[in-house]
């Protein structure tokens, strides 16, 4: 494997001084700065799009973006002799965004807003296969809600119910009704909203692991899942994960919204899209889905802990969502 990686790196216009293994990749100290070599599973077209997007962001002032480095043949990906594709990107040393630090979280939110603003100015045509559809999230939420009902019917039919199953049944109606309300709102929005106004290029996987604070500033990494979709999806996914870790602290939630809007104000339609993403009981579905797909003969105690945690947090979550809803 070492020889294979060396053979790949020899095809790039830089000299490698030292390499270190990390996260399924090879971090390289080169005469042109830190680079990372990683296996690539996307298409050639997607790689070329990402190259253009990341180059554009850097030219617009996003200095610490993990731009793709083209090989000596000016290709964005390099194919090994066995057909495996690899990609080389710029890399940055620093500390990950600390989800316990309000300062880190707000800096990450502002960075996301700045990226969204810039990505709306991307001048090249977006490939059709990168464009999201208006009803994708609605169909996904409808599917998840049907799955919740399926799990509920299964649990209800069991004669001997363990602690997790009893707790699940007690909380089911509360979360199921939340899911139905969100789906109804989504249907209304599809009928009356110009959905095109909420679209832009999204990072696709914006989380604390992909935001690195360096001595020079903030770096954002791993754009492989970038797409043309509802940008509020990036913010919603990040906010939900952070809020779950902070017991849906209202003050933090408001500060995150303010931090984003200080850089890039959201339209009323975008706020509704954000609300939809935070209001659907995603975590409850994940726990139920994990239980249903695992062995029913032995239920991990961690599942019960997670379920009890989201039940305990739900009042604070609903209070924050109620505050958001008043602004819509």
C-alpha cells in the first residue's frame, strides 16, 4: 500500500517530505504546504465541479479551503493501476470546532453564512445531477414517519416488552404528532412558495469535524457532498446537532441564528425551511430505526439512554421551536 501511495504522489507537481496516516488518508508535508491523499468514490464530473467551486471560493477570499490539487496531467483525480481513484487536496493543521464552546460554535455558524453567500455567486452552470428536488425532504420525512408507525406496530404486538419498548410506546404519540405537523407544513410550503429562492450551493456535511481553527483563521474541509439544494439544510443540520448537545438552550439557539444573519440575512422562506428541518423529530426516528434494524433479543442500554435524553429535552426543544415559529 505504501508503494501504491508513493506511485500516486509521484504524479503530482510537488515534493513530499514526510507522510503521516490519518482518518483513512495520507497527510503529506510537501514543498507546497500540507496536502492530503484520499481514496475518491465520486465521478470525474463531480471532481471537476468541486475543483472549480473550491478554486472560486479561494479566489473570493476563503483562504483556508481544501482545494483539489490537479496532477501533472491536469486531472482532478488520479486512477491507480487497479482502477481505484484518488484525490489530493490542500490540508490545514488546527483544532476542530469544540461543540462545548459557544465562541467556536458561533464562529462556525458565521463561517457557514459567509460560504453560503459566496456560493450563491458561483458563476458556472450547476450539473443537473447535483440539483436537489423540491419534494426530496418531504418524501424522506414521509418515509421516516411510515417507518415510525411500523416500529410502533411491531413493539405494540410484542407480548413481553423491555424497558426501551415501554418508553418508546409512552413517547410515540408525542413525536408522531410532531412528525405529521411538519409534513403538513412541508406540503403547504411546496404549494405556495417559490422554492427556487431558497436554493444555493450547500456544503452537504457541515459539522464540527469539518471546521478547523488554525492560527491563520478558520478552515472548512470536505466538500465532497456539496450539492445545489436548500442552503438552510446546512444550517439546520449543524444547529440540530449542537442544540442536542446543549439541551436545546434557547439563548444559544438565538445566538446561532443571529450569528448567521449578521453575515447573511435569511428570507422568510428560508426561515421556514430551517424551522422544518429542526422541527421534524429526526433523533427519535434514528433511535427507533436503529432499534428496529438491530437484534430485538438484546437491546443496547445506550438506546434507552438516548431515548430518555431526547424525551427529557423535548420540552426545551418545543419552547425554542415555538419561539422560531412566532417569527415565521
